[in-house]
C-alpha cells in the first residue's frame, strides 16, 4: 500500500502518472484514476490504491506526493508560483576532508567549527541556515529567493565515535530536521588533493546506504574539496578526472556523475558559491525535486 497526499486539482493529476510510474518502476498501464466523493481522489496502481487529500495552502509547493517504497518515504515536489525556495542538504565524509568547511561555503557563513586537528572535530550534528540568496532562480520571469539548509555531521570513520553512534546520531538528526520537508541531497565529501584508493570510501558509502536506503544513488552527490590545491598542481577538472583512480570514477558513475569541485578557502566569493549552488539545483531538478523523508523509527 502506498499513500499520496496532494493539493493538486484533479486536472493536474494525469501529469503525475509518468513521475509515479518512474518512482515505483511500474508500467503506466497499471495506473488508473478515480474521482471520489468530496475532494478525495483515488489513483489505483495494480492492486494498491493511492489516496489524494487536500492539504492546507503552502508557500513553496503546489502538490506533494509521499510514496512508501520498501520502508523508505520519497516525496516528489512540484514548485508553485512562489518567491522563495528551500533546499535541504547533509554533508557526510571522513575526518579532515573539509566537510564542515564545505557546509560553511554553501551557507556563506561560519556556522560550523572547522580547523586542522589530529582528531575528529565534529562530534554531533548541527543545522546551518543561509539567508535569502537572490539571482539563482527565476519563475515565470520573476526572480525567486533561495534558502539553503545544511546539516553538518560527525565524520566516519571517527576518532571517538563508533559507526553505530555516528549512524544513529545522523539518522536522528535527519528525522528531526528534515523529517517533514525531506532531504534533497546528501553530499559525500572527498578530498581532491588525495587519491581515492580501493575500499577507502567503502565505509562512508556503506553508511550513506544505511542512512538513505536503496535510492541512495539518486540522492547523493560527490563534493571534491581542496580543488584549489589540485589546480595549483596543474590539474583542471578535465585533466583531473582523466588521471583519477578507477575507484573514484566508479563512485562518480554510480551517482550518475553528480559531482562538484570546491575550493577550500576560508570563505569563497559570492560568484563561486552561486556556481556551486546552481549545480546543486540542477541535480535536484533532474531528480524531479524529489526528497527523502526519513523517520527515526526506521
């Protein structure tokens, strides 16, 4: 059984069928639509029914679809006419990869503690919020503002916390901060100035799989930090990837080549941040604005 809640009017529902078919990996011929009493609508998928109910008016979305697939909630959003949009991100990675610094760069702030240390610096999850960012989104010819929320997390492997402690801490934080609105992207942070050797990223990737579930590849992008050091060594993004290890190339392929190079300066300039955010928005758009809904009981 899957349940859908929607504020869309009935004439919009047929346009949802390709998206639902894609998410559930079912042929569109299994989908039929029925109008019920009052405002309730029913969409039949094989032997299961998806029910549509009206929701209170919201500012950013015209309808919301929540689908439960093997214990994992996926929410697909379609943006309504609005002057503001928010994206939710979580940064994950090993110790001293520049994870917290990357979060600060995305926010344009210094919310997260970031420093050189012989041990893991981040020991708990914390949420950072950007201000209104203009100049990146236009809807119907009008400029809209972007707000970014980033969840910083303890690294894994961690010098003081076990894998179970890191996993449970991050899972609870995802449920607390993004349990209702959902997660747009998990950013796997790797250092571009260090080679990625076989099995080196397996621990973090396995953690992401446990946190995000079977759809993790659709909701994960790779953030390659310290790109300024790679550039100083004479590598452009193209030549870097041509020389990269098969381990890194295989990882990038598994996440549909969703990757971004990021300098690790204390504060990147506005133009650089906007380029990175534009790439993230493109990843989210190509994923049909879907978000993961994680609950602490899962």
